[in-house]
C-alpha cells in the first residue's frame, strides 16, 4: 500500500461482520477464564490485554497504522509527545549514561533533556545541527547511548542532515532517534535515511484538528541490540522485574525495544492515552495525506507572498528556493515539508505585536501544525521573559512570527495577512 492508502486502511482489518471503524475499547480491564490464562500474559508468554495502563486494543490499532506509515516493526502510543520523547530516550539511557542531541529542538524537548533528565543523572551534549563530521564525532563518549534530532525543527525550521547524523551514530554503535512531528510520515520517512527509532507528537498534524494531545514511538526493528550487548544491558541482560526475561532474545530486534518500553516504562510511569483519544486521532490520520498536500501548497503560496511584501524583513520556509535548506528538503521531502513558516516584520517587536492584533482568520495560539491557521509571536508570549539579546541568542528574534498555515482557502489566509500588514 502507498502512504495515502495506509492512512485509511492500515492497522485494523475488520473480520466478517465487524465494525469498519476501529472499536473504542473504553475498558480499564479484561476478563479471563482462568488465572493460568492471565498468568501467561503477565509472564509475556502470550500476547493479550489485561490492564489499560499498559496496553489497550484501540490504542494498538492506531500504533499499528503509524508503524505501517513509518515502515517500522513495532509501535506504541503515549499520552503526549513529551511522554513519547521521554520514553524513547529513557528506554535506552539511564543514570550515568550520555546522549548526543541536535540543539535545534522543540523547546519542551530541550527542557526535558537539559533540565529534567539531567536531574535523573543523564548527561547531554547538544551539537549545532550544521556542525562538521569531526565536531559531531567529538561529541560522543564511551557512555553515549543514542543520538537525537528533529526532521524539521520547531520553531527554527532547520532540516535535519539524516545521513551525517546516522553515519556518526552507527559508527559509534548507537541508534539514531528522530522526532518526525513536523514532516509526518506522509512527507518524510526517517527510516529510509538511517534513523532507527521515530517519535511523534500526534497532537500536531497527525490529529490535525486541535482535538487531542498524544504521542507515539515507532521502532524500525533494524538496530541489532545483541550485537552491542554491553552498551544496552536493559535489552540484552535479564530483567529481574519480569522473571529474568531478556527482551532482545525473546522478542528479537523487531520487537525488543517497544516490548521493554511497554513492560517497564508504561507499567511504572503510566503515560497511556485514553482509547477515546486514540479513536479521534485515527480519524485525523485518515485524512492526513490529503491535508498535508493542502498545508504544503498553502504554505508555499503564503511564503512566496510574504517574501514579496515590503513590510516583511525576512522569511524562513524550506520550500523557498533561496532557503538554506531548500536542496536538503527536496532530497528528504520531495513532496514538501510542512505548513509552518517563520518570518519577521520590519519594525521589530512593536510592529509584530501590532500585526498580530489585526489578524482576523489566523488565530493567536501557542499551538502549531493543524487545520486552523494560527500565529505566535514568541517574544511577547512564550519567550516574553527574555531580553532582546537573549532572544537573539536563542535563535528567536524579537521580530520572529511563527505562522502555521492551515487548510483554509489560501486566498483568505493571504488577504488576512495582507490586511494586517497594512497597519504596520
Ligand atoms: C509539540 C511538540 C512536542 C511535544 O508534544 P506534546 O504533544 O505537546 O507533548 C515534541 N516535539 C515536537 C517537534 C513538537 O512540535
């Protein structure tokens, strides 16, 4: 099946007379005929459901669809993108370990790594994504367990150099984890470019309708844990909390990573999405391919309009031929990148605030990447505690406006922006 078809068909195949839509199994618990039957589940000897904090059928249908879309072997849903990135890293790195990460990351992820996970004893080295191969290789330590990056960074819109990062990760015998939120599996499949594990905030384009917060982790099944036995003891040595099971032996490289994340992290930390939320997410994914086409085509037209407007100081969109990432984006994302644009208006902070106040269709929101066009001026909202100098250092200038182009008629979006620009 092609991506467009998988969005609709993958993950759930109803049998004769069963519901066409995925059933919403809104149940915390599952009934068994004998204690022995249930015991097999607890020992991970049989697959099945016993408690929704660990697994639920509705969630698993959606995980299977996303696994098919990414071209992986196993996947799990989480209650948010934050939970997905935390689990994805913590499943491999614990106290005393080290992670190499691109510095072009979503602010929430950067904070998770740099503050909260540091408190847990995990060390991080952040590298600028355009660093040389030598600089990248120099960031690795003996205790490095993985490399982390974003396909298209939020909000700086830097396009990840998959081949440079995957080459370095594999040369140091560790996997590459990529947050593919902004591109979605419709526009980019990181596994085709060397990534080993993919995460998503499904809150963005996958849901697509401002309706549900969620996340997921997908494993490519390509990383051979047993070949690097000493580096990943959590996967290659007995888990005493599960009767001495060795995940990589029992579930192979296709299933070990996700089984461990479910059996240990979901069990102990419990960040499972509700089945109802996964049902709604699945509805969003059904139209994902169609929506991404419209996001990309609308954003391209809006970016071209902004570039020509005399009130606009600069425009950052990887689809513009003059953009630093134009060629790389064309290579990894030939059908387009995403609907998010960053731009600056002449006149800095004051002009940006004035412009924002005039918009009628584009809503002011801290959200991005869904059907509704929305805008954010970080300097006066999410980053308002920073001085202009600190903003520059963070790569978020005082004039920066993040515009997430929706799927409305593009002429309405452009007219709205044009009218608002007139007041500057
Ligand atoms: C929003 C976002 C997250 C966090 O996801 P939540 O669902 O808000 O927890 C992680 N990574 C990226 C790239 C995001 O845009």
